[in-house]
């Protein structure tokens, strides 16, 4: 296992994915995007490894003619 998990904040996540905040949270609720992890009372983040996997799946699906 990776002992140093990188955490992405929403601002970074939006830059990486080019998705809006609303889209990110909606997709997470629908189970089509990694769920945020609670870092504190008013702070959340996403595991970079899960986001990377999601991006790889999107790329593969696009290359295979899927939406």
C-alpha cells in the first residue's frame, strides 16, 4: 500500500478534471466519481489515487467509443 496518500482539495480537483463543484458532488453521490473523504468539520478532500483511476477509466471508455 502507498503510505503517503496524496489528498486533492476541491480547487485542485476542478483544475484536474475540468468539472464544476456541482458536477463533482453529483457524480460522487451517484457513485460515478470517487467520494470525498472528511478531513475535518468543514474540510473534505479526494484521494489522488482514486481520481487518477477515475481519469484512466474515462480515457479508456472514450477510446473504446463509449460516452
